[in-house]
């Protein structure tokens, strides 16, 4: 049967595009509100030296969950500080608290509504099932388009992912209130709001709180995912460790998340019935806490206000002192951090995320003619799609014009001589790869774009395959990172290998794993090593364990990129 594919993805694309434009104002408003709230929470939490918050949290844990757990909290928080993850932890706690707050504000009323109206319940239940089973990653994509990269799309995705237990448990708690109590309330002629606030909610509170506790834990489980779109904190530390395969750092950051999870879990579980309620009344403790928080918020707010007034860099104010970066392990990120040091741009912050998120952010800013600074490289389709310029780099923080090298595992020459020859002879020009990149960017499937290019460039391909022994279906495993350049090049060389009798497997990984994979022979090769400077660190680490087949493309360049409509020319102008 020949049923054409239903263009479901296209419909979703159109819908999201429409929503992006139609609700642009609303999204900007939400972003400002959420970012503002988050800044307040972070400012309050980091108002004093770490030890102050450590003591407050410890006391809170002791009060709610007895002193043995208090000792655990004290030791683990001191350890987090000692290991150097205090600032990240504050970011993470702030994100989780804020997401938690939103799940309560939205979740409890929706849960109550579900308990009161059958129809609402019938609609909400499957919606919640859908929200919870759809991989949370998927929410990140439209979130970036709506809210830009940074912490806001992370928070929104966390709320969507985490809200279900609060709604479900509120609904359950209210439904479980014994019938006779309701009848008694009715008999005394109470109104439905009296019934709700005086009978149903108080009885349902333990169940509701169990839901809230679960929501908080789910929000915490989202921190690593949220870091992919630029949310800061421990999640970003874990993500960075993965992309650089740094086992030690990954463990430290992961352990910090575990500690924070235990502390937040116990506090939120026992908040309703604190262990030492008899010693000090709940009301007293919470009032002291509330006064403390409000006072700190006011004080930090005032100090900040005066600091901001001192002025700063014009472009910095327009862009919030943000440089939009890509995957934390990318060479260009290390170069950008070097630039920040070399040019003394202490106020500036390099935002981590992904190449796709960076491209989305650039598109959004460009369409609205807003100022933006991204980490960019050429060859790249962005230069043919938008009017952009590299900022001059007189201090050469981004190195000079470079080559991309092909690197294969030891032993490939013996195991698959034909593939080795082709990989060795693979070589093309920036103009070639750009054609493939533009096709992919315009929506052509990478494999089809690669086929189109090889079909149109038989001469070049002929030079690569010249003298190569045809394969016998041997599997060649190529690794690459999801950068636009490497998606294009890897697909083209894969196509050529396939046309010559090899079975090609492509594995998309992070930078560190790409180099490590070829070095430990779990991958056969890659065509993505930017040298001599971009990937110098990775190259140094593994160079004795793989074979460098030399350059496959000359003339790449990295740097900070801005739209031409911006009135700035050099990185020096950012100071
Ligand atoms: N890039 C593209 C990579 C290499 C390829 C410039 C983003 C990097 O910075 O590691």
C-alpha cells in the first residue's frame, strides 16, 4: 500500500511557529518574570557567606527531621562547599524551589477542580499521562523558541514534567475525604468554599503534601536535562563532565545533587509535622524564616540597585552581558573563556547549551533585530542565511585559521584497508561542505543531502575512492558531534563508504567521548578534529592511541559572531 506519510511533524512545526509569533509578547513577559524571581531567590540564598545558609538549612533539617539527619545535612553541605560546588548548588536549589512553587500554585487548584468536576478529571488525566510519558527533552525544543536559551525554558520544562503528582494527589486526597464528614458539613449548611477550606483541604493535606514532595523530586531530576538549554547549576556541571569525560568531576557534581535531594526531600516530607513541633511551634519557626527571607531580599535588592547604577558597557547592558555558547566541551568554549580572560571581560558570562539552541537563539534575535553575541565558526550556513560578522580578535584568543583532520583507530588499516584508504584520501573545500550544510538547514535529511552532493561531485569522490579496495559489508563505526559542520561531513563520507561496499554506523556523541572512542577502538574513525588549536587538549590526551590521517579541509575559523546591524567590531569593544 502506498499511503503518503502524514505530515504530523510539519503541522507541529507550523503550530509552534505561529505560537512563537502570536504570543511573543506574553513569552517575553513570562521570561522576565521568571528570570526576575529566580534572581531574587539566588540573591537571597547567596546573600551571606556559605556558612550562614549551611547553618540555616541544618537548623531547618534538625527541626523537621531530628538531629541525626541535621548532622548529615551539615556534613554534606560543608562537603559541597569544600569541593567547590556551592554556587552551582545555590543555582540548582533556586531552580528547584521556583519550579516547586509553580507546581503548587498551578497544581493544587487544578487538582481541586478535578475532584469537583468529572469532565475536568476526564480531560486532565490523559493530559497528565501524556505530559509525563513524552520524553522531557521534547519540551525543551519549543521552550527554546518561546523563551530563548537560559534558565527559563529549563524551568518551564521542569514544571510540565513535575506537576503531575501534585495534581493527582490533590485530586485523590480530596476524593478520599470520608463521605460522612461531607454529609455532616452539608447538614450544618456549610457553603462549598467552607466545605473545601474547613473540611476537605485539611483532611487531604497529608496526601497533597506527598504529591508536592514528589513534584519537587521530579523537578530535581530535571536539572541535567535543563542544562542542555543553558540552565546553570549542578546539572550543567554534570553535563560538562560528560562532554569532557571527566569522571571525577561528574562524580562530585552528581554526589552534590544526591545530597541536595536528600535534604529537600526530608524537609518537604516533614514540613507538615516537624519532629520538634512540641519544642517550638511551627508558626514561630516559619514566621522567623519568612521575616529573614523578606529582609534579605530587601537588603540585597537595594545593594544591587546601587551597583547597577554604576554603569557599564553599552553592548553588555543590551545583551545582559551574555555570550551565547554551545556544548560545554566544545573547543570554541575553552577559547571563549580564554578570550574573556585575555580581554578582561569579567562582567561577561559565557552561556553553555548546545549548537542547536545557539542557532535557535540567533534566529530569534535576528528576526527581531535584537543585539546578540554567539560563539560561531565557519564554514557554517549561518553566514549565508544571515548578515553576520566575526568580531576582530587582536589578541588571537581563538587561534588562527585551522584544518579539520580525519582520525582513525589503530588497526583499521589491517581490518578494512579500503575504508582506510577512502578516509585517508577524503578532502574537500569549505564551499563544498557549505552546500551540504545549507541543504540540511533547509530541511533536507542529512543522508539525502549527502547523497545529493556525492551524486553531483563524482570527480571529487572518485579521487577519494581511487585505488581503494571495495568492502565486503564490513561495519565501519564513525563518531561525530551534532555540530552542523560535522553532521554534514560525516554523512558525506559515510555515503561514500557505503557506495564502496561498507556498512556504516554513525554514532552521535559528545566531544570527549568522540576522541576517547577512537582512541579506545570502540569507534573506527571520525572526520571532526579541529586542529591545531580548537581540539588541542583532547588531541594531546589521546594522540598516542589513534592514527591522525591529516587534514580533510583547510580554512576553518572560530570566534565571536554578531549580526552586521550591531555597531561593534572587535572583542575589545566589549570591555
Ligand atoms: N566547533 C565546530 C567545534 C569544532 C567544530 C567549532 C563548534 C568546537 O568548538 O569544538
